[in-house]
C-alpha cells in the first residue's frame, strides 16, 4: 500500500512539473482536473508510443493540457518497477529536465524514447521521454522554415535524380543495341549508384514530410498510427517518390 501511495505522490509531482514546463493555460490559476476525459485515456489496445504521440498532439492542438499530462504522468510512473520508482523519488527531476530540454527534439525522437521506455521502464528512460514530451507538447503549430528549406533542397535534388535516370535508362537500352554487352557494366553501375542515392534521399524526404506535417499540426490523428507503426519507411518513401498518396494530410495544403 505504501508503494502505491508513493507512486501517486510521484505521479502528482511529475504532473505538476509537466504542466509548468509545457506552460498549460491552467497552470498557476488554481486546481485543474487530474483525470483526462474518457476519449483521452490511453487505450490498452494501443502501444505506448502511439498513445503518447496522440495525447501530445492533442495538447498541441489545444486539448485539456493539464488533464492529458496528468494521465501521461500516471501511466509512466505506474509502469516503473518498484526499484526504479524508488530511484525516481531520489532524483531531482526539475534540474534534470532543465538541462535536457535545451537539446533538439522531433516527432521521431518522441517515438524512439517512448519505444525505449516501453521496452525498459527505468527512471533514466522516463526522464528522457518526459523531456521530449515537454519539448513537443509546448511546440506551437506553425511552419518550421528550417524543415521547409530541407524539404525544398531534397525536392530539387530528387528532380535532378529523376532527370539523370530518365537519361541513363534509355542510354542503357540503346547501348545494349548499338555497342553491345560492353555498355552494360558502366551504365549499369551508374544507374545502381544513382538509385541508391535516390533511395537514401527518398527516405529522408519521407521523414522530413512527416516532421513537416507534425510541426504544422496538419496531420490527421488517424494517420498517426500509420506514422508510428505503419508501412515500412522504404515502402512509403518509394511510393512518395512515385507520387502515390501514402499518408493523408502530410502534404502541405
């Protein structure tokens, strides 16, 4: 029973700290709800990463900020083994968060830290996840010009790759007819090299478009499941390159 009470106290401490760091509208104006509404509860049918991403997204879009963060706090602390829970009680959480929230953050990092905590619920992995939750939950829904410029650079490069492939493939076929088998090796090597570069940049392009939609809050919530645990990135990237709509809501409106 004492362990349960300690967990409640630790969840409450984490909850208040999250509300403060995220800057919830309810913070500092009295009591707020500590329970999320029924539609915002973490579903037992969803994995932790998907639940966290959905709830953080709702905070960013103006949901019940402190209520959602309170549910997240309870869920995370409740997953800790007793030994790790005791370690968390001895940890000065706020100074640790102050240090860690200065670093970079992204949707991919949020998913990765949630996955790591789910596999190994420890005090350290909880703090890494919480710091990323703070950074992402407090991120405004807006166009990120750095991400936009990165997307534009990749789009320009992929247009160039497409032009090169459009030239090389006919040359490859023409060389086989005119020159013979001797043309296969150099042209084949060039085609394979360019395709590998296209594959690498295509994956980056897909991931940047996911991050782009996340930062603008233009992703539909039902698409988050696809993003967190949907198609393999390679499949999605190649379909993106071919112009097939693999993620509704990721493209700019």
